C-alpha cells in the first residue's frame, strides 16, 4: 500500500510540473498575440506620417552651404533640421566656400546637395566663366528658394555710386566664389574693371571685419538680405548700400539675363533709404545619383512646412512653389519633378 501511495504521489507531482511547464511554453505565444495590435498601430502611424514624404535611403546626405555668417548656412541649417525631423531622409548642413566650392564638392562625391547661385549653376553646367572649358553635368536642380541680392556694403557715406569705388579698397568675394564674377559684372556695367579698384578677396565674415576695422572701403556681398555678417556690422557702425541706377541695371541684364532688379528695404540694416540693386536666385542642387525618394523628401519637407520654417528663419517667407519650379538653365532631379508634378507644376528633367 505504501508503495502504491508513493507511486501515486510521483505521478501526480510529474503531472503538476508538466502543467506548469505548459503555461511557460505558451506565454511567448500569448505575448506575440498581444504585440500584434501594437505593431498594427505603429504601421498605421507610419503610413499617416509619410503622406507627402517617402521612406528615404537612410544615408546621411551632406548639404554644403556657405560661410557661417552667410544666409546659405543659416537657412540651410534650418532646412536640414526640418527635413531630418519630418522625413526618412537625413540631411546635415555644413559650411563651405560657397557656390563654386559646393559644385566641386558634389562633383568629387564629398557632398550630395548644395546651395548655389543661379548664375554659377549655369556657368558650371555650360562650362563658362568660373568653369570655363570644364563643364560639370552630374547634377540636377532641386528647387529655387529665394533671391540673393548683390549688396555693395560700405561704412563711408561718401561712397554713393559704383563709380565712387574707383581707387578704393574693395572686397570682391572669397577666392573662386560666384561673388567675384558678380562684382566684375557690376563694375563692367559701369565701365570699370578690377584694375580700377584695389581688390581684396575675402568672404562675408572677413569683409565685415575689414569694414569694421577700416581696412577696406567697401565689400561685395551676394546673399539673401538680411545677411548675418552685415547685420552684425550694422550694430556697431552705420551701414550704407550702394544703389544701382536703372540705366546700368538694364545694361547689365542685356548681357547677363540671370540678373533681376531688386530693392532692399531701408529697415533691413537700419539705413536711411531703400537700396536698388540686382539679384540672382538661390538654388539647391543635387548629384544625379541621389535617390529620387531623398530628393522628393527634401522638397516636400520644405514646401509642406513653410510656416514652421518661416518661424525659424526669415527667408522662409520667400518660399514659393512657382518660383521653386522656375529654373530653366539646368534640368530638375526626378525626385523634385515628382513633387512639383503632384502640385500641378511641370519641370524639365534630363
């Protein structure tokens, strides 16, 4: 009888342990079933968030801009943050030597996106001026974003016209920059050459410092106004912008049609009066091998979030879809064309 009871207890204990083991084995299945609704919710959220965007390549795209006191870098940083934060495309804005340097960096694969002046973009694509005899064709237009004014900055109230620059110490932009050719174009429209001034080659920040210290009399700055370097200068010294007259503006546009007449309001730099000048477009370009999804995300994140961007940088107020799709000098990237097509705007592609 004792043996029988012992055997019976062993059988019951074994069955009990088997039952506990069964519950432990089924627990993962239960958890998997509970995870399923959560996964569905996440999938639905991703679908909702992706309206107007695509997944993106997952690669980090380098976006070359300009000097750290220029509009390219300030505005470019805002755009990069918006795109990275609202799409599957990661963009990092980095400082650079400006338009020509940005195109060269993209050409060798050091960057995938870049800010350029519309005139410099045309020079590169056609192999003229800065790129004389060496055209660069491995890039496409992404979007035109705003106008860049040619600002002839001085702290000397006696310098009122371009002719007054003759014999003066004048900064005509960083070496290899588009600003140099803008300066030569403006001087040429007034019958002057580089030999008629004492030229120095400085970027915006260094030009502002030289004006502050009295080392130069004037500086050519080509950037969206207000420009950080000039704004900083205006806090310590009176700043004046040299105006261009209509006769010489028309003469300039006849030979260089990428310029347009532009007026900089007096309150931009606390000036006594508005300044009349010319401007070129600020355009974003991309290497042709950047994915269609990434470029689509770049454009859509900008134009679907104009209010947010404007709250972070004044240039956001100038964003306009029609202007963005107005470039004709260089064909558009397929990713940009896809977005503009959704908005009823047709652009040419390669």
